[in-house]
C-alpha cells in the first residue's frame, strides 16, 4: 500500500515515515500542499496522512479538492488542532479519521490498518467491483461467482486497478510496479496483459483512458456509439 504523508515537521515526519516503512508500506513524504497535489496527479496513492497547518496553506483546502474531484482514497488528518469543532470540521470536509498530535505511533498504525481494510472493501482481503472479485490471501479471482485463472502479473495488475477504482492508473505506474525493466521497454507488453485480462474477465471492466492509462469504474460507464 502506498501512503502519501503530508507533514512539514521534520522530526514528526521522519518518525511517521520510519514507522510506516517498518510496516512494509511504501511512503511518499512531502512538506507542502503543492508537492502533495503533484504526487496525487499520478493516481498512485492508497491513503493520505494530512497535516493541516502547512507552509503554503491549510490542508483542508487539499482535502476539499480531493473530495470535489471524487477521489475516494481514505484521508487521516494528523493535527494539533484539538477542539471538537476542529475535529468535526475535518470529518465534515471529507476526512475518514482525525488523530490529534501528539499521538502514539502504535495508535497511528492501528488506524492506518483499519482504514486500509475499510478502503479495500472487506476485512478478509476481498476486493470487489460489479461482480468482479479478488481474494488476495488465496489469489483467487471470480467474475459473478465463476472462477477465473489469472497469471501472477495479471492478478497483481487487476489488484492495482481494483484498489484504485474510479482513479486512472497511469501506464508508467503499472509498468514500473509490475513489469521487469526489460519487459517495460517493450512498448506492447502492457497492452498484451490488459488484453488478456479483458478476455478473461470480460470487456466491461477495464476502461482505457487514451494517452494516460487505465481505470476500473465503480459504476459501469455507458458505451458511446460513433455517430
């Protein structure tokens, strides 16, 4: 799981980053809203840890923007603002959780795990969108109850797309994360995997966003016929 940490305090940022890495999570740590916005443009983020008082503005502005643009990844606010009104404002603006500073790292990690389970749709490791389901612990795939055999790369690729449903995953990200260096240089390797996935699970799931990448929509998109 990839975590975006937006925290301008060096000591706290280093401590949180180390704790997350120790949990086996991938961490991108930035200290300004502008840097966080650029990182989020790739769509390659599963969870955001968000400070509010930042050098270039209020973290709530970024949170409001994410929810307005229909980004669904969970957001956990980390803030020294500890009044009830502060917490309610954060939650009402789209945060999934609110943790007041100073906090114990053990509590932060526990809340991160809970948000990850909630985000991925199930406590038992199942990802599901429109009848397409993956059970990560057993690496089994089903389409409307029918088992589907996927290769390791196909399963991992589909898992990435399902975890980021409604968010476009760029070609570059998929290539860097899932294809060995030599294979990534062959321009059609990714398209071959996507084509194989569509053949196995059906054409209605993986949508191509031309020039950018691929997305699985939570709600099936209507087919636009050429006029």
